[in-house]
C-alpha cells in the first residue's frame, strides 16, 4: 500500500479499535460490584483504554501527514491492538456468570451502559481462579501494547506542519472542558505530553529562564554517585534529593555559544516525563565559577535533575556491572535494557544526539519493583543538536572508545556524528546488560591485547593537536570482538531475540545491514526514517521479549 491507501487503512483500523474498545468498557462496567482483585484489574484496563482512545482520535486527524514508513508501522501496531482488545474482551467475558448478566450487556451502547453500572455482578469464583492468569495477562498485554505504541505516536510531534499544532491545541482544549470521569486520568494526558515534546523541539519560540543560584543546593549533602560523573544532593529548605550532572566548560570553549546550548537543552529536558520518555526532568542549571582570581569565568554547568516520586538510592550501572557475582533476574535486566532503549529514542525525538552513551552515564534508581531498578541517561557533556555541527573531536581513552563506533574512535574521528552512532553505543550497553559484565573493566583488567584489540592510543606530547585517525584495521578489532560476544555468548544468557537486537545495533552502519545500513536512504528533513527503523527494529523487538 502507498501513502493514501495506508492512511485510509489506518483510519478503518482505528474505527474498528473504537468498537472493540467500547465493547471492552461495557464489559468492564459489569464488574463495578466485583471483589477487589477483579476490580483493580478492570480499573487498569479502563485507564489504559481511555488513554489509548485519546491518542487514536488524534492519530486519525493527522495520519495523512505521516510518511509512508511511519504509516506502515502504525498500521502494524494498530492491528496488534485489535488482537489484544479482542483477547481482553474474551477473557473478561469468560469470568462473568452468564446467569447473572444478560448477554445484551456485552453489546450495549453508550446510552445503555448506565443502567447496568449498579447491577451487582456475580463472579464465578471457580472460573476466576482458573482464568486469573489469563485475565492478568490481558491487562499486561494492553499495557505492553501501550508502551509499544507510544514511541510511534509521539514521533508525530516531529512532523513540521501547523496542522499538528492545531490538532494538539484542539485535543488539549477538549480535555480541559471534559468532566473528570472522561479525562485520561489524574496524570497529564497524552496530548499535553505531546504538546510539551513538540514545544521542546521548537528552539525559535522557547522561553523561560533555566539558570539557578548555586545556593539552592545544600553543599554539605553533595556526594558522588559511584562509577558515574553524576552527583546527588539535597535542595536547601526542601529536603528532597536531586541528581547533579556537571558539564565542564573547557578553557578554549566559546562560553557564549556553550551557554546557549546548555540553556536550549535544559528547556527541552524540563519537558521530559520520566515515565513516558525515560528521561529525568530538569529543574534548572547552575553556573559554576572558577576559584579566585578567575571567579568571573565559568568552570562548569551543572544540570539539576529531579528524582521521580517513588524512586530513590541512585547508583551507577557501571558499579552494578562490576559486581558480576550478584545475579539479577533476566526479566529485571531486560527491563533495564528497555528503559535505556526508550531514553535513547526520546533524546533523538527531542532533536539531539547524545554522543556519550556508556554504562558510566547510566544512573539506576531503586523503584520497589525490581531488584535492580529503573535506568536513566545522564552524562550530557557532549550532547548536540542532531543537525548541528560536529567538530569531529575524540580522545584516546580506551574506556570511552569501547562504546564508540569504529568511525568515531580515537582522537581524530573519521566521520561526523549521526544518530546511528548513538544506536551503536546503545548496542554495546545492551551487550553489557545482557552478559552482566563491565566490558571496560574486562578489557583493562585482562589487557586489551588478549582480546584481539590494539593497546590504548595516546597522543604524543610534541603534537597533541595533530593526532591521526586510528588505523581502520585497529578500529574494527574492538567491534569484531563485541560482535563475537553478541553472537556466541549472549544468546545463552538472554536468548536469541535479545542477541539479534544487540547485533542489529552493533551493525547499524554496516553496508549489509538491511535495517540501518543505507545511510543515504534514511536521510529526511525531520529525522523520521531513522526513528521509524529504530522503533521497529529495536524498541518493538525488545518489548516483544518476555522473561
């Protein structure tokens, strides 16, 4: 199918989803008087559908603006939604005692639903015990589908067309005028989150101050987060803990330009939603000055990140990987991988490339659900706009070059930085998470030469600014060793599907890689094509894995 046909197919598929969704809500209405365990599951289903319905209504109005690849992936995901809705309806209906509920209830329209809400529903206890697992799986499948759908839906916000802005404004206005029972929930609606993301991408009209006084942080509480460059501290007068992420200001830097870049990035991260985007929300930036007599010059900028409610005890992923004897469940390690992949996606959607993705720049926060916790990206010292200038500057630090694509290794990288280089770095981190070892520690502890890669590169003191690119054959040795680990050792620990995702990331710029390899074919004004491939080949594949 081509653009117009795909758009019409999506509209038809959404209409079908509305019918299934309404039917599901009607079934859920019969559970109002059900026992607590059932009603909790039903509430989760209803909340999920209300959110989804808002997103689908918006999608129908802008689908004609989307590129064909974007439309294709939306159609595939929507087909999965209809399958998931049908399964949920079937499982819920199977728990209701048919003698106590008339079958017409399950097909009742909006006007009939109210008369059934107060009818006490008899739950066949034997059926519930028998079907509880399927019922819970229906809820989990709906929530998993939502996680799968969100990235492709939020990708619409990258489309440079005023119709998107108008439809977002209409959606937010409609929600603000609706009654409390019709709103998407107590948290922000999808439309308001989307508007925040779209606003964050608009550099021309971004406003608001971001710089904060240094005395806002209780200096006595500052401590380093082990194995990261980040710090944790308390706010003066509030007692809440914040994560501090310093960005050094080099002596030769253009301070005015760097200040502008920091301000623009902070404004974007102020719109970050940790739950949806996997990024910590920025509360401001502190300008740190040099000690006297250079106190008028800036030594660093310090991002202040809010620790989300319910999360605590920040620690570095690198420190957890170093404790390889502490075995964590496969499902919890998989969730860390999903968190990280989500964060990379939304960094790109905000219009940036990170350039510094490695385990030392991943902070883990305890969440009470997992024995590891939730993962978040920090380390924004090298980040830049995706379409911005790349100075092609690197370094000789082995622990950093391990995470860099061969084109970007060494003090004088061969190629300008693009999104796929972030995807490669993600692949290295996913390999570490899967094997649960620190590749940097492994290479430096046993000696890089024993793993078939060259010794660390150093610049000569006589000519530090004239460093030559690393020889191509040396650069690929590190990558080949990582690929060998992904192909031989990773499947035994995380399964073939996970290993294939890692290999896709590590080979994302290889000519033979059908997903990302053709760089020229993925060039478009809004950066949508690379994002579509990433959603399809990385996020979707990871979300489909269950352990």
